[in-house]
């Protein structure tokens, strides 16, 4: 399963981007962790635990893991029971066609094992079946977000080893049930075994039986020889029943269960090597990295220089990025608006929730750089800063808040500068760098 630590951190990121209200304000946790020592990746886990102070999110993740395990156990038991029932159904008559029974219990298993061997050499995406996500996807938004996360993880190409492990586990349960059913029926009833073929004679069938019986015979089991094969054509002989029975259950064990077990072990070892890492290259995590690695000073004279070192533009993306300019709630005065970059695409005033959502979608669709003009005399409250953080996280080529004011208000200007510095958001005054 995906580690709970990675899941919780990523779950919080997705919830935060969906404007979820947590038990503890993430901005307050960010500020507190800025004053502590330690690697920034370790702080991500501390941050997640602090935000989920009531452990509601962790309990939901653990509940999903337990629920998924329950489904796997239930399916395993079901496949075991179906195997027993199938064996009992195949062995209802006292006279059994050996090859018919053998193909019935091993044919589909061998075919699917070959299919798995072929697929294991290819890079394929994971499966989306089994309905493991449906139990989460039809309720509250928080549950849908978690379901989407797991769905994305299980569709990764590397997850083929986990899917293979689960598939082999179910096949082992089915084959184990078949073996159990066959052995029980052989213990409580007397059977005779025969074979029939239109195309093959006793010599050809004898060679096939000898090849099939080589490994069981090597292990010391009493299995049919050429004489037994010739004597069992069309009509079974009780004298050879035990030999045929030994070949039947040993073939099920050696050619069915053992290869599946080896395949399960192979998938298990590969699945153990798979790493579940956070997508630390996302702007969301990079912003937190800059926030915790930047020293915030309180001198008004130092605000600008400090901020400019906090969110360096991504030079690899800027060359091909689309530059957007927009105004937050109020159109800036002509002096400030004239500072906008040449050739930038103007998105006008961003005021309503619909306009804010459209801007966020535009940033998500392509590599972009955003300059947002913000009037100093408005308040940088929690809702505003949360929205600005979203823009900073999705503007891959850089995000700059351009502060402008109609009249001098140093106190309000410093408040904005302090809030932006706290969130590691680059800013400049009246469009001047």
C-alpha cells in the first residue's frame, strides 16, 4: 500500500488547493515551522501532522487502507471457496477423463500466467478495476479527493507489480481451493481414470503423460507408466486409479500452484523496491521550500531585496511561458498600470469567484508567468492570501504581486510586504523591480 506519510502530505496539498478548511490554519503552521531547524522535506511531515491536529485526515486514510485490505481478504476467501466448489463439480462422476479434468483445473491458469509473463515485459498502465475507489467517490468532496489521489497512484505504470501480486494471490487461492477439493474427493470416493482422443494414439498420449509425470516421479510419487496409459484408454482400470490420482493432484501442485507462487514472490520483491515519493517539483512544495529557507527581516528598508530573493523565476520555463497581467479587485492607476511587461496578455480585473477560478484554470493549462496588481489599501486577510498562494503554486514561470497605492500609507504597505514575505511570494512596488 501507499505509505500513510506520503499520502497525508499529498492529501493536504490537494485539499488546500480545493479551499478546504482545516483544523489548524496552514499559514500559521508555515510561520511556526519557519522558526524551527531541520530539512524542509522533514518539515512537510511536521506540517501535515500540525494541520491535521484532530487526526481526522489520518483516520480517513487508515480507514481506506483497512477497507482495501478487507476487500482483498474477502476476494481471496471467495476465490478459495470457488476453487473448492469447482473441484467438487468436476468430480461428480465415478469415471473421470484425466485430461479433461487436468485441462479444466490448469488450462485457464496456464493461459493467464503466460499473458502475465508477456505483459510483465512491457510498460503498461495499471488497472482501474476491483471497485476499490467506488466506496470513497460518491460522498463528500474530501473523500472524492482522496479517491482521486489513490486512483492516480494505482494507474501508474510501476503499479503493475502490485496488480500482479494481487492477481497471483487470487489465482493461488483458486488453485488452493481446487487442490483441496480434488484431494478431499479422492479421499472419500473411488474413481477410475480414462482418456479419449480422436487425433492422438496411445503412443503420443503416453509420451505426454511421461513428460507430465517426470517431476512427480522425481519426487518419489507413484505415477502412471506407459502400460497404465495403454490400459486406461476409453475405460479406466481401478488398478491404476491411485497412480492417475497422484498425477492429478501433484500436477495441480507442481504445475499450477508452484509457478504462481514463484510469480507472486517475483512481484512482491519488485513491489517492495517501488518508491512512493512526493512530487516535490510542484510549485506548491517549492514555495514552502523557499518560505522555510528564507530569512524574513522586519526592517521596512529590507523588504524589497529580501522578497526578490525568495521566488526566483524558473528560467527553464520563462522563455516559452505566456505572460499574464491582471488586477486584483480594482484597476490600478495609470502610473502603476504602465509598468506592465510589454506583450503581456491582460486578463482585466479579477474580482468575482468565477473570475478567480478562470484565472486559476488559465495558469493550470500552460506554462505561464503572472503579474497581479494589488491595491495596497485593501486588506491581506486569510482568504486573499490563500488565493494568492494558489496563483503562486500554479504560475510555473513565476508569480509577482505588484503593489500600488493611491496615497502614502506606510503601515498598510508594510503589512502587505510582511504577509507576502511570510508566504515567500515575490512582490514589487508599483511595478518597479
